[in-house]
């Protein structure tokens, strides 16, 4: 075999090897590209799933916060309801005896009137002390249940919160709106007026001379 032919064969062999290497490199590149593509797809899918989970987590957090707020609101409403119920129950217990005490007030009135009308040396003078003792015991007992007499003296200011005006007086010795008579005592149960003091209130009449002067002016 000639040297020239050997060289040609060698060159052909090198070309084949080169092409083979190129083919192998191309296959490797394609394989690498395929792997990269798969990795990218996996990463994309992973990122998508992470985003979905994060979105779901935020949604759950929001729902949980709303439920927490609702629980706190309902808890506050329940607490207020309990307090209101306790207050109403206390009020009912506090004034549970009001009707009974109101019905006993006329008894006190009659005993006090009886004592006022007992004259010295009267045949019933001997029982006056017993009536006074009975009246005191009754008032002391009722005071334990929260009943007390409205304090009022002649000459005090008329207060519509505690007094009821049944009559008007025209007395020079008293200023206008002053109590001139206590016709019936009033009573308070704890802090509630169950019977106002029935009174006469002073209201001076204007003098005719003053009226004429005002008309002339």
C-alpha cells in the first residue's frame, strides 16, 4: 500500500472520528438542554406550587384573624350581657320588697297621725308610749331593707325630684318656692323615690301697686 493511500485512509479515519465526536457532543448538548429544560420546568412548577401555598396560607391567616376578631367581639358581647343580667338581677332583688313597703307606709302614717292627735291627760295617753315604741321598731326594721324617710323641714327649697306640691301658700315670711307645710312624709327605697313628700309651696302674689306701676311704665 502506498504512503499516499495510507494517508488518505488516515485522514478519512480522523474525519470519521471528528464527526463521531461532534455527534456525541451534539447528543450531550441535546441531553444537557433536555435536562436543563426539565429542571426549569420542575423549578417553574415548584415556584408555582410555592406561590399557591403562600396564597392559601395568607388566605387562612386572614380567615383565622377574622375568626379571632369575631371571637373577641362575641366574647365582649357575652361579657356585657352577663354584666347587664347581673345588674338587672341585683336591681330586681334590691327593689323586690318595694310593693310590700309601699303598702306599709299608710300604717306608719296612721300611727304618726295617732300620736299627733293624742292630747295630754287623754284617756289614751297611757298607750302613747307603746305606740311610739311600735312605730320606732317598725321604722328601724324597714330601714334594714333600705327604706328611709325623705328629710324635709319647713322653709326648705321645693325639689320636684323628691317633693310633690299639692297646695300653694302666700306667706310673707317665706320666699317663693319654699316649703310651707309637709302634708305627708315621703320615702326613699335605697336610691329610688317610692313616695314623694306631699307639700305646700309658697308663691307670693304680686302686689297690685307694683302691677299698676309696671303697666304705667
